[in-house]
C-alpha cells in the first residue's frame, strides 16, 4: 500500500452540498456529522479524477486497461464495456474525504486571514504523517486552554498591535514559530507564487473560535429563477446556497493497492501516479459549475522534502 496526501485550493466558491435544506439555508455545504467540519466527500474527489483521466473512445486497449486498474471497471448502460465492478475487480485507488484545513476570513488588517485551529491541524497531521517521505508534520501551536486567542507567523499581515480582528472577533494574538513551520509545510504543496498566501496569512485560533467561523463565515448567496416568458422572478423560485469561499484549503489522503486487474502490472505508487496530477491541476468540484462554482486546484506534496525548520528548502 502507498499513501499520498493531497491539498485542494478553491479558486471560486465551492459548493459540495448535501441536497437538503438546514434551517434558513436551502442548499448547505456538506459537514461532518459529529464536528460540523466542512468537507468534500472522497467519492466526489475520486469521481472528478475518474472523469479527468477517462481515456478517449479510440484509445489503445492497454490505456483503457490501466484506467480500469486505477479506478475500477466502467459498465455502460447497455453493458458494452464488458466489465462489471461487482464481479470483476475493484479499482486500486482509494480516496479519503478532503477536510477543511484553513478558511479565509475577513481581517481588519491584511484583507483576510487563513484561519485554522489545533483541531484542524491535528486532523491534517494524521493524513500528512501517512507519507513518510514528507517527514513528521510540525508541532501544533500551543494556545491557552479556554481562552479566545490567536497565534500567527512572525511576518503576519493580520497582526495589529498584539491583536487580530477576524470578522467581528477581537482576538489577542502573538507570533509563534510553530505557525511559521506549519505555513512552510503547507506551502511546499503550492507553487512559489502562492507561498505568500500561506506564510503571511496563516492564523491559528482556538477551536471554539474556529467552530464559530466555519459556521458563520462561509459564503451565502441568494439566487432566483427568472420566468422566461415574463422576465420576472418565478413564483416561489427564491433560494439560498452555501459555499466555501475562494482560497479555502482542504486536505485529504489517497491510498492505493497494487493493480487487481488481470494482465495489468501496476504497483501502488504507479496507481497514485496515474491518478494524481503533477504540480497542480485545475479541476471542477461540487455542484453549480455553470454559475462558476467549484473551480479548484488539486496539489500533492513533493515526495522528498527537507526537514521542516531552519534552513529547510522549498
């Protein structure tokens, strides 16, 4: 078995929904049952990758066999493909959910901050630790128990006179090296032009504050449907949609076994190489694509990196 953490960066509002209303929001985003943490289901991520890697109809049989080895057989409505995943074999690729890592939040200084918390970093550390080549994830910044506080990097754009101001929250803040180490670790998955987004904006808040932010700082859009023959809002056609805002970061883990398809010799690393884009790839996640939702970039971390800390290279 091989594992590979992946990072999703939202370039436009991301709506991975539940298909049912909750309270005042008609179309909310998907959240974990126990913690209410926003996430993108692994089945959705795998479906996007499967669609992106689908070979052309006139592709060689060997190409189609490798595709089936990675994602599993595909049976068309008329059975023309000839395979059935229920009786032939499963795909070798397994994709875990992409959980929230950092949420962009309006800031009094620096325009916005990328807010995360010890709880989110702990969950991310589990996934990142599954790839030994990355080295151990950094230590989680320490925050006083029970206090509404924040920790930022030494070059934070959000720090203002020992405070950060996120939405309407006034949080005592201080610079801490552990935040810089996490910013450096996360930034290694991104191209160089994106490093400043992490290094200067990462802000670790306490878990209670983070819970408040992921419940109230998401993007809510009110939409209507126009009656085609009258040019006015159709009766009853008014609804609200929730989305994760652009610049949101989510992290997940992909694993793979060796190929289970007869005649296709692929080890677990080859399965991951065939499924995961190199250097970042723009993909469409979630719903509402025709109105600009879900444009994201999927990255993976370089498999060989220098230890995190002083003198580490990117």
